[in-house]
C-alpha cells in the first residue's frame, strides 16, 4: 500500500540538527528494549516510530540496512557525527562480545551526565549573557537618542564642565551626526570578532587564554577532566581497549590543550608506557589526584570504575560552580556595566 502523501505543512523537518536529548532518549529506549528481549531489527522499528525529524530519517536508513543483513555498528557509521564516536564504537564492541544492551546502558549514562553538565553551564551563563546584551542595547539607545538631547542642555550652561561631562558631550555629538553609521559598524565588528575568535585556527590562543583566565580556568579544567574521565571510563566498561579508547577520545575533547594531551597519549601508549605515566606528563591539566587514582585503578584492575568515580567528582564540582557562577559574576557586572 502506497504511503499517503502529506501536505507540506505536516511534513517533518529533516534538515534541522538532531538534539542531544533525542539521542540520549533513543539510546535509553534502545537499551531497555534489547534487555526486554526484542531483537535489534524489532527495536529499531519501534525507535523509528517513536522518533521524528532528521533522527527518524537516519534510523530508517539504519533499520533498512540491518534488515538487509548489515551489522548495526556498520549501519550506524554514516551517522557517527549524530550519535558520536563513543556510541558507534561501543555498539561495534557490544555486537562482537554479546553485551550490546549493557554497552548502550553505559553510553546512555555517559550522554546523560554530559547533557546535565551542559545544562548547568548554559543555566549559569544565561543571566550574565542577558545582562550584557541588555546593557549594550540600552547603551546604544542612550547614546543615539538621549545623550544628544542632554548635550544641548550642558552646552547652554556657561560654566567649565568636568572632563567626564565633556567626553559625554563629545560622544553624544558623534552619535547624533554619525549614529546610523557607527551603530551597524560596531554591531558588525562585534559579530566578526566573535566568529573570528571562535574559529578553529584560533583555538590554540583562545583555549589557552580560557585556562589562564581567573575565575574561569578552574571551571574549564573541571569540565574537560570530567569529560576525559567519563569518556575513557565508559569505553573501558564497554570493552574497548585503552589505546583505541584514547584514539576516540581525542576527537571528543573540546579544549585544544586537552585534545593535544590525549593525542600524545594515544601515540605514546604503544611504546609500553602505562596510562598513569602518560597522564603524569601533563600536571598542569591532570592533578596529582587523577594520576594516583589511575595508578590504583591499573594495579587493582578496576580502571573503568576509578575513572567513572573521578568523572562524578568533577561533574559535581562543575554543578556547584555553575550554581555559584551567577553570584560571582553579578558584582563584576554591576561594577563594569
């Protein structure tokens, strides 16, 4: 039976990016269905019905390829950017070892924690961002419409004005005559600088600066340490060897310096050095506590559990700092804005 043609306004938007919440929900549901005894094709069929938008389109293709006899891990490979390298690698290992549902549970937990950290960061930055944007808008409005009127009053006074007032009058005159030209130029300059400093080739500068910025550096360090520990810990739980895990994590780390450290670990671990020895080479990134805990994990054979414990420790630190960030930034905003 041919599928009923839908009007354009009822069609799903498949060009929009897939949200992390949808991927986490899909992973959890996938794991639950496999544990309940459903086969991979049956589970994918249900996931296709539950999903929408671009994710539904991707899962339909995966389901079709699995139905034709392809392995799930291979079918997921084209969607690596959507699901993430850890997800795809864990699925491949789970298929070969018979622990697919367990591996998906580990990955869902990892995604869930990362999503929680991201929400904490976004919540902490929302208030300062609103204050800064509102301040700039109000400043432009005052300089363009209010100050020119006030400058006429000051000029009419036959007295010696302080330099601050004279500067204010000069700014008002400039905006009165060139405001329609200056305002879009300043906005365009701000947008250009924002995108320029966040380009990939600027990462060595901007990421190093963030790790040196007082009040922000510890926050950035804890975020990257939590991601490092949880990503590798999750892959070890899934049965992925440490070297392969490091190769995957180097593409997951967002900070340039942390990414470089993982890249060096990946290339150096072949020489026979222990994981703890490699971590110890970067004391400015990984504290002594991390090194000591990894040593204990290597000796006891519980590396995965040790790294997950460290990840929880740093994630809790991030959550606490995120809650306190607004109260720390508020006095600074009051002083400067």
